[in-house]
C-alpha cells in the first residue's frame, strides 16, 4: 500500500488567508487526492472544503491538528488546471482561496452534495415506432392515449409547462409511456439541433478566422476589434466549429445582459452540438449539471456570464470573451475578480487561444495590443449590405424641450416614422423624475440613508432611492416646511414614455428599463414587439444599448450625453464613448441606412468632436495618451482599499492606520492616496471611505499588497469596519 500523506491542506470558505491543515480522516472512504471535496470539523461545525495540497509537514504541531471527517470524491472534482487558476486568482486579488473555490463551485457541489440526475424538461414522441403500433399499445389506456394525442398536436414534443395544462396526474401516464418507449425524455441541454448553414464570410472575417484557426493548440490572445454589425459573432462561430472539429471544447463568456435566449439559440442552431449554459439565474441543479457536463466533456461549448470562467473543461481548446469592454465581467463585491483578465490567465495556463471581441475595446486591451501582447484583428466593414450610420450632434442650448426632446429630434423622429422606420431613444435614467422639489422652501426629497435624491415613480405613486432600495408613498407635503406645492424636476424614462404617447398617438411605444422588465419574460415580450414591428418607438436605459439585433431601427437618439462628459470617475469618458458607439450601432443594421442624433449642451467638447469626426479608435488613442500622462490604467496600476461603517469616523481612521502600515512597505514609485470619502459617502446608512494605491509597475504593486494584506486584519479598527481590497478596480465609487 502507498504511504498515505500525513497532512492535508484544505481550502475552506471563510476569512482564512490560506488553506487549513488537517490530518487524514480515519476509517473507510476514498483516500485523499488533490481536487477532491472533503468534510472537516471547523469549530463546532462541519464544513466542506477542497483538498489543494498534500504534505508531510505543517507549521502547526501535529497534536494540535484535527482529523478531517471524510473524503467525498474518489476522483478529484476539480482538475489541476482549474485549481491552479483559482490559486492564481486568490494570490492576485488577495482573496482567501477557500472563498475563491467556493465561488467556482455550484452550491450543491460546494455543500458536498451531488445534483440529482438529469432534469427532464420535455418529452418527444418516438418516431421509430410506427403510428399503428403506437395506437395499439395505448388502446386500453385512455389517459396515455390522450397524452400522446396532446403531444402530437403540439408537434411531437411537449415540455413540462405544456403538460401542466392537463388535468390530474399526467406524470404517471407519461412515465408509463416512457417505459413502453413510446415517448423519449429530453433534457434541456440535450436538445441538439441540426447545424444550420453559415453565411459565406467576407474577406476580413475570413482573415480573422484563419489567424485564429492557425493557433488552435497553442497560446495566443487576439483582440477582435470589429465595428458593430461587422460580423464578430460569425467569426466566433467559425472558430468554434474549427475547435469542435479538433474534438476540443470551448468557453464563451458574454456580458450579463447579452446572454439572451436568441443568442443561445443562434449558437445552438449553428453549432449543432451540446451546449452548457451558465448564468446566475439558473436553478442550482441545472447549474451543477451543466458544470459537470462541461467537466466530463459531454457539453462541448460552455456559454455563460462572468462566473462561467471557472467551469472545468475536460478538453479545453478555445476561450472567447464577447464585448470584452463590458463592466459586468468585473465582480463588484466579495471576490472582486475580472473574468476578462482571468480569461487571459486561463488561456495562458492551458496553452490555448483566447479571442477578446468588441466594437469598443477597453483601453486595457488596446494598450496590450499596442504593446504587441495581443494580436489585433480588425473588422472595419459591416457584414452584408448594411452601412454605418451617420452621426449628428444636436445643440440643446436655448432649445425648448419636451421631456428632454428637442424640436429637431422630434422633427427627425416624425420623418423616420413616416418613412416606416423604427426609432430608438436612449435615456440612462429610469423613473418619472429624478428630483422632487418643494416650490415653497426649495427643499429636495432625499434618501435618509444615502447621499442621494429620491426618484419619483408616477405609475407606482412612490418615491424610490435607486441606491439602497428605500421607498415610500409619494409625499403629499414637503418634509421640511409642510408646503404642498411639490414640483418634479428633470425627466426619466417613465415621463419620456408618457410624452411620446402624447406626441405620437398613432405609434406604439415600448419602454425597456429595470422597472418594465422586472417580471420574468417581460423583456422578451417587449423585444418581441420591437422585432415584429408592432412597436415603432423604443426607449430605454443602457439595458437597450447592446446585444439586440433590431434591423428596422433607422433612427437612434441619445437624449443626454452630457452625464458622461463630466463624471467623477476617470473612466467616465471612456464609458460614454463606448455607450455612444454601441447605441449608435443599433441604427441601420440591415439594408436601411441609419441616423444617430446626440443631444448635448457641449457640442464643442473635444471628446465628442474627436469621437464623431475620427471614430472610436482615434478617441481611444487620445485617451491612452492622457492616461499615460496621469499614470492611470492601463498605463499605471491601481488598488483600492475600501472601508465602511455606520459612522463616518471609523472608516477614515481604519484607512489612516492602513496607510501608516503601508508607508514603510511602499517603495519608490508607489503612492498611497487618501483616505478620502467615497464619491457618494453615505449609502444604505453606511459611511464609506477609500485609500488608493497607485503604482507604475504591476509587480511592485503586487509585492506591496502581499506584504500589506496580512497586517490589515490585525489593525485595531479592522473589526469595527467592513473593509475590502479591490485590485484593478473598475469603479471608483
Ligand atoms: P457583430 O457581432 O459584429 O455585431 P454579427 O455577427 O451579429 O455582428 O453580424 C451582424 C449581422 O450580419 C447578422 O445579422 C449576421 O447574420 C450578418 N452577417 C454576419 N456576417 C455575414 C456575412 N459574411 N454575410 C452575410 N451576413 C452576415
Ligand atoms: Zn438610499
């Protein structure tokens, strides 16, 4: 027999910097292997952890170590590459390995369970059995005959939902039909379509696919920089097909609002293979089964949002990150990783190619491409017949406005609607009005828990805080002076919708924002109205900015692009430019040429002028030069130490202690800036402050953080505040 290891290093969720040491379990059960789950005692509880190392020595005396309870897996659940990715991430983001691994695993697996067998979502009539024979076998079973007839009426396949309409216990009868092999169960990710035909790629697409295909089997990073509608998705699909032909799997990451049923359908139909779809809205059983299907290689393509990055793959061959500039790849709480950046790490570790695609690449990726680390692929023309839209600035100064619409924009809308076009308006503010003002004393309705104003929602008759979720019935009197003359000031999407209905009574209007899409399926229904042309005017917040192919949209209006020009965050202008380009990309995607109108009070703003005259790339070059001068990312590196508490003093004081702790560790070229209050200091009743670490050299920053981090937990105020460390923060709020 092999000599068993004497010490197990086990990652357990919790605030432990590293793995915990245990003795091997006594008694029966699988023997410990790296990557297997294991039950361990922790205090008075039992927890499930993952074995990440075997050793013969420990820093603790043997007699102080406890024995693990039981190994749960006879073969590792996590393979070595997934484990080393998690370990890399734990080191880089200075986050506990147990927490990182807990985040990698679906809940049931993390708890030491195993998901129930394949959930059956639908049944299909078995066509291998001739009709007469089928009828004969259910002659004496009227219930079964009725169900077969019902399924035949539905086209031969019926889902659980469709059968639920039947009275009584249909499951028993369905089970008997399955036992007789008259029905075949189909599970969700097994519904494999016959692959559909791809369009012939144009020259640029073909060159991109050829370049990617040539690297299958080795490591390379591509920045696929293609204008909206240039056919990036077709490039992904061709690269995926090549990967599948090599009998390899692929991982496709998309932004949170990009993972639409239409997108999944497009991939499923084109690839004709088993997909595993992974997103946070999945029931855990489905998530765990999809995860296991990817791990054992039966799902060939994993398509998912941020956390899908950690899905183990039996035979990895390619990673794709679509809309790589999107903010949703960065997790904003807990384990604050960036899935786009970790995709680069994962592709390097696996020795496979990675494709980062966008019409508006992040400055980070453009910088990497410029430095030669990424290979820059361009798609400069729209695929098919579509032409790029014409973009115009509308000067708002001195103009009379109706719910934020200038007379010229209303005129242009009328023209497009008369010519049977579709109009898309973009306003990044939901609700009826962002400010409620007392006409008598000038007081503004504010959230009592945040440094923020309450937004008036008229249909609901409520005032709501968009930052903490506080809400109350609409005020009837001013809270300061009791006056009853309350004025709503400014406009949100709800008000714009009302005004549009008055201005264009003959056209249906669809509003798409968080309020109108809260109900499940509401988003699909609204988009359906837009697709079918029933609704001619669409308005929405940035939810509407991307991912949706609306071929009849001929006019796009951006009501207020000034918000982004003067934002507090150094990335505000980059985001505004990305938004303008992405929203504009909604215009004229098919045969119909599009027009875009941007309303602004600052038509001479250099960013707008540069963007409109010379395009996104010229804008990005200029922005990069500016970042270089300022030592800001991607030309410098940041980490943000945040702290918050119910009073303003402790967060500030904790960060001052952290700064004193860090000062002797900071070398030349590393600055500690702050502490300062967060841009919105009070949120949900907590005061927030931050200390910024800035350094020109990423490795120096990492060394500094590694030395600072252990001491933070021991600072006198560490238990009085909630604190977190954000490496490469995307958001300075
Ligand atoms: P992107 O992802 O760059 O926005 P898509 O891949 O969605 O672009 O393509 C935009 C539209 O052009 C889609 O309707 C797509 O079917 C079509 N398309 C893409 N490539 C071609 C091609 N080579 N020939 C014809 N149509 C194409
Ligand atoms: Zn609030």
